[in-house]
C-alpha cells in the first residue's frame, strides 16, 4: 500500500492526533525540501507517514518487538529504547503495509539519530523532521533558512542543537549522531 491517504488512516490508528499532525508537517517539509533540492519527493512523503508510527510505544515494547523481529540491537538501544522507534516502525510498515522501498527504509531508519552514510534524500528527511511547521524551538527559523540553502551546514546545525538538548536533559547520545557530526565537520572518525 503506497496511497498516502490510506497510509495516513493506518497511522491515525497507531498514534495520537498530535503525532499525526507532526507527521503531516514532516510530509510538507520533506516535499518542500525535496522540490528545492531536486530530489524525488514521493519516497520522502511515504517515509513521513510511517517514520513515527512506533514512537509512542513504550521502551520495553520497542525492545520486545526488535527482539522478536530480529532487528539489530546495539548497546545504546538497550540504554535508550526510543532510538529503536524508526527501525521498529519501519518493520511495522513493512509487515502491515508492504512498504519496502529502500529509499523509504533508509529515510525512516536514519531520521532519529542520523548516520554517516546518509544520502541526500536521507539528509533532507532528517531535516524535515526537525523543521516541520509545528516545531517552535529556539533557532528553528535559522535552521529552516539554512536547510533551503546548504543541506550539510543545516544538518550540522540540527545535530548541534540536538546535542545541546540531549546534554542539557541528560539523555543518551547515539554514536551514529557523533559519527555523522564528525563526517560533516571533516574530521576522521573511527567507530
């Protein structure tokens, strides 16, 4: 199933109205960014409708499903199971909707923490999640302007904003985020 309205109805059964509104905002932002940067929008639009379908599951449920479905589990995922929501959600979408387009899978997998191997579509989707119209944090307008002009610079800013938030709130930082930041900064990084 790839009809966006049908996927939207599916998502509405899985998440709160607030999360659904966020996903619709990501769809709008992803469409705008794809159009601005000459990237096919359709896979990113589909990714927007499934990327957070598992976001409201409890940590123990994310871990249970990841184990049951034999998804890769890193130590950081065990410490902070919310990091699994993209992978678990993508597996839900694959099983329940038959979505297996590698462009959608990649965007959804990498939307939470990023990854040093992201392609331009993945980067745009990561940014769309951070700049969708419902976001109102400090510096979001600066990030929106930068995303339209320089994808890598915007990605670096989004990561730095996120790292500041995680540090201030005592939350776990995904090593993939640090590896991506190092790559964008031009530094060598060994995992």
